């Protein structure tokens, strides 16, 4: 068959496919279906819906013929474009549902944390050991504080956490602080994760640096003797914030280690797979940090709540965090086939 | 009539083009035209400008609230920095406003629309691309990978492609002129056929001197130079698109 006959015979079909793909109603219906969470939603009217897969398969077949018979690049690129577009509609991924967020927080996130517990431990140590080391060092020689804490900040510590501190803070500052904590802390968690790509170095840097900072900060608080007011302030949001720092560090290390030790995969494949695996941990850490920001801005700094209540609630929140990470979604853990195999063996 | 020839090899099809091939479950290979660094830079600049504009509007509006506006402004900055690209890519099928202006879009490596996981990964990793300064790592990665992927694209398994396929020549009024078909003296390879048909289709867009100059390159085939070479090439092209003795009427 000559090219011109071929084109004449099938061009109706192609225009029909084009019409289906570009019909304005298809875009609207797609949205409705996306919000209803229908799988592989074809964004189509019912009669189009039946026709599209058929037309798509035919255009794939015709594209193969066009290539095999060398009908020419323009026809080939037209059919390639059509097939691509139809392919895109037929193979789009399932639309998001609020249920997915709940599942991320209650199942996927804690489960991934448990699966990465070795890395989480490493990340925690990379954070805690420098903090303790710095605390001890600064206690011995208090000049060291200003090596990591800017002098201006160090000078304000007394004002902020002293017995008279934070009393006079107006309500508008609470909101400003919330915005700042989200912008700053969630941003740091994301950067910690991303920079882990460079063989884990970036994640290690953020963990150790934050550890040093907090150690020095704590040493300064100890020197001034403001422990009670300081720890009653940080304990509540610290439950979420400190955990989230360690978790985003662990996720960053996961990225870096996938390049260092890809196993029997190519490094590119390992990176893709491990990145996908690490993402729920980063997402969970981000949610933790938003919770921490809410607590830090509106609860921890409250002048009305007595310190003893803050300490009690803070301790309870630590327990909640640890229970969430160690127990939530555990039923699913045990149903995992690889676990079952291990037990059988 | 051309059956029995060896199948096309990649170098025969599109020798220098930046193209990524994707095999579908239907067993046909689709080609994605991946976008190079320059259009992507422009798209990023447009997106940056849009964000900057939105920030300044937010700053002006929120300044009416005095101190109370500071917190929301920081939230706007946060969303602009981290959520802007993800929201557009997920809800507008891989297209941010900047990409839309440049005709680009993000797709998964297999050509399907980018999903939330992939979009979040590639945009979180933007910070790694930024390091150590001014997107140096990202540019390096784009230049070193076959499909122009920055680090975020590598982790997410995504590519940035030109969204619109080139307009077919026929729709621009470019087709092989209706001249009597002449069979080529020797059997031609697929890429040779393409070149000749392409020449005939685009003839109208060149000055005659340029057409003769190009036809001279094929004098080995046509055995003629100048205008005669052009005419013979057109005859071959006409034959190659399937026309036979009576021009305009194909054989079955």
C-alpha cells in the first residue's frame, strides 16, 4: 500500500482520536474522576471511553507500519505524537485521595522508619554525640560556645529563657514565629535529605552541625542556670523536632548509601528505588516539623501554662512519638511476605 | 516493496537528535523529545519571576496586617519555594507556568504523566542541584546525562520533554510536489529515502540556489548537477512516497 493510500484510509481514525483527546469535556471529566479517585481514569465520555483503547492500539500498530514501510518522518511524528498522548491518558497514575495522606502518616511513614532503623540509629548518633561532646566541651571552656552559636544569639539566650523571658510576647509574634519555624525547619529537613545525595556527606554535615549547635546552646543555658524554664519550653516541640531532624538525616543517608553501595543494581537504579523508599520518611518528618512549629509557637511559649504542666505534656508527647514510630502500622509489617519467610526459616 | 531490508538502526533514524525511546506495553516504541538546558533555564527563570511577583504581592497585602502578616508571609515563601513546582506538576500534568510558556513538560521516564512521588522527589532534590552554588551540580548533571536529567530527575526517574510534537510538514502545506514518479536506479537505505523525501517536502522553503546546492550533494545518485539534479531527486521522492506512473494516483 502506498503512503498516500495509507493516509487516506486511516486519516479519519486519526482525526477521531485527536478529537477524543482534545475534546474539552474530556478535561472536565478527568477532573471529576480524579476527585472521585477512580483508577486509571480515562478522562472521557462513556462512548469515547470504549473507543479510546481500541483507537490507541490501532494507532500503535499503524505507527509500527509507518516505520517499517518508511512512509516518512512527518507522518511518523504525527502518529508518534498521537500515540504518546493516548498512552498518557490510558496509563496515568491513580488520582490522589485524602485517604493516601492518612495512610502515609499512620502506616507507610512509621513502617519505613522501622525498616531503616539502623540508619535512623546512625543519624541519631551523628546528632546526639556531637551535641553531648559540645555540651561537655563548652562546660569546660565556655568560650567554645561562640564557635557555633553566633555571639548575638548567645547574648539573647539570657533574655529569652530567663525567668522573666517570653512573658511580654504579643500574640502576633506567635504567628510570625510559626511561619518562621515552618519556613526554616521544614526547609532544613528538606535540605538535609537532598544534600544526602552526595554520598551522605550533606546529611552528615547538617546532623553534626545541628548537634554542635544544640550542645553549645544547652551549655550556655546550664551556665546561666535557666534549665527549668528552657527545658519546659523545648520538651514539647522537641519531641517532634529533634526526631524529625534525625529522620530526615536518615533519609538523606539512605540516598547517599544507595550510590556508595548499590548492591547488584546499577547506581542509577539504586538511586531511583531508594529515593522512592526514603520519600515517606521525609514526608513524615515534614509533618512532624509542622506539628513542632505549631507547638513551639502556640504552646511551648505560652506564659499561662505552668512549667510543670509543660514538662508533663512534653514527656507524654515524647511517648506518643516513640509509640507512633514503633507501633503504628505494625500489623502490616507482619503481613509482609519477606518477614513471613524469615520466620518460617 | 521495501520489505526485507534490515530494520532501522538507531543511528539511521535520528542521528543527532535528543530523543528518548520508550517501549509501550503495546510493543511499539514511542519517542520523547527531551529538552536541553537552555529552554529549561528559561522556564526556570519564568517560574522564578512569577514567584517573585507573587511574593511581592503577598508582601504588600500582608503588610496591611502589620506584625500579624509576618507569619503568613513566611508561609507563602515556604510554599513558593517547595510546593509551587510540585502542585503545578501534579495537577497540571507536568507543566509549571514557566514550562508551559516554553512548551516543556515533566514526564516519568516511560512517558506517562509525572506522579506525586516523582514530582516531590525531583523538587526536593532541587537543593542538591543547586549546590555548591547557582545550580552548578544540576547543570553538570544535565550536560553529562543522555536525557538531560538533573540530579532530581535522576532520583525521580523523570525527564523534561518538549510537549508539542513538531507540526507535521503536510499541515504546513509542505508535501512532495506532484511530479511524475521515477524509480531510483539503485535500492536505497531507509535513511537515504528519508533524506530524499525530506528534500522534496522542504523544497519550497529554500531559494533555488540552495536547492541546487543540496541536490548537487546527491549527484552520485542522480548523475546530474544543477536544476536537472533537483528535478531527478523530486521524481525519486515522488516514487518513494508511493506514487506510480499516473501522478497523484497510488497503487494498492
